[in-house]
C-alpha cells in the first residue's frame, strides 16, 4: 500500500523527536523523555547489555533488551497473544475484535488507513515499535525516527510470532502460544470427527455491498511461489475439512488469488454440504452487520439461493467477519470455536 506524507508533517515529527530526545537525554534516545532514572529492574542483571541487535525484514536494528513501551503497527493479534505491554496499536474500525483488549491495556489506537498518524505514535512515547511488513520503506524510516523499529510478516503469523518472541525475550511464551493453538486445533478435529462432519465439504462465502466472493484455502505468491493461507483457510488447513469440489476447480484455475467474485448465476454450481457465510469486514459495527444481515434476508427468499443444496439441508452457518477477515492466534482461535460450534451443536441452525 503506497502512502504519501506531506512535508510539513515529516518536519513536525522530526522536530518533535529531536525535542523529545533533548529533553530525555539523560535516559538515552531509545526511551521516553519521562523514563525513570531508577536502577535497572529486577529482570536485568548486572552487566547485562541494555540493547540487542535484531535482524528483521527491513534490516538490523538495535533494540532495548527489556522494552516497556511498545507500539504495534498492524501486528496487534500476535503481540496481544504474548501479553506484550502495548502503549499504541492499530484498529480497523469501531467493531474491531481487538479494540477491547487494546483498551484494557490503556493503549492508544488509530485506524489503519492510507497513512500512519506519526504524531499519535510519537505521543505514545514508545521505546520500541513492532510493525507489519505491509508498511513502505518511507514508513519504516519515519517510524525509526520515533523509536527503534522492527518488522515482521503478518500473513506468516506462526514464524513471525516465534521471531517476535526471540526479539522481545519471550521465546518460551511464543512457543507456548503456538503449541496451545495447535492443541486446540487437534482437539477440534477430534470433535468434528466424533460429530461425523469431518468428511463434509465446505464453501466459504463473503457477501459485500457489491458482490459475493468465494474464498480459496490458500493462494500462491507470484514472485516467490510460496503458498499462503487465506483468512478462512483454517477450515481446510488446520481442521482438515473438505473443500467444495466446484471451488476446488475454480481455485485450480486461479492459484494466485485469495478469492473470486461469483455471479448469482454461478452460485447454484456450489455443491458444498455446508456454506459458511460472512458479511462486512473486520471493522464493521453492530449496526452495519445487522443491516447487511437484513439485506441478505431478502436474497434468501430468491429461487437462486433456495436451489443450493446446503440451503435445502438447512446447513448454512453465519460467522462474524470481525475475526474471520483477520488472522493471528487470537482470531484463528475464535474461528476454531465458531466451526466446532457451527458443525457440532444440535441447535447450530
């Protein structure tokens, strides 16, 4: 995503950083101006280095050994799963599934958009910034003027979580989060098998204001050839459920896409035993989701929708886009809960 910054904003931030550094020179450039001058905390031992060098996607950065004020740029799910002390985080909107967790920590937040609010990040006085590789080089350079900045891939959350754990001295905690997630997925597969739905085929549809989109389990990066999971890919990758054969055929023709737009005429081609349907996006409000659901209720009465096999069998499952159109250990754990409840509960419909 390309972002542009007005020159006066950059000058303002640079000047503010300079003033902040001057006011807090006694504590060093990598710490807030009001940082305590007390001796090192009990977690630091005599002679322990105060900083460490960390290699990341944008280079090598010297970071505090024990950061206490961390700003997150679009990596909130991973950092919150580690109970990292965030002072700043990005939100997607009013209905974002991590808003409450950010508020519980007292973290300031800004909406993820076309440009970063550098002044808001500066005001949070971070001593370390952990950012998504979705930022541009210019973003990285501007953030680095505020505090040491390290970057990680949001899509590859497993590897990124392990690397972040290493960088923050929380490697054991990161491993525990991943192990707990894997155990939860394994238990979910057992529950699905016990309910005799493990062999059922699934299609995942997202309804927007303009069209229907059918999601594939993964997509292939054109440059690297590497496969990446899509948001609902957990259904097939972690839980092992079968992909609708029609969607599988579409995916084979478009391996580099996360999803494809389908017309009303194409919908009857779906043969899935179950249809998972979501509406809106990660930041949709309760009212927006309610309005979308009401609009969809009219479409449910059409002959096209009624012709679908999953509809005839009353095997449509609605899920919340707030965490389904997101990724990370927290979001994906909630997706596992949704799938198990939707396919095993007697009153799922």
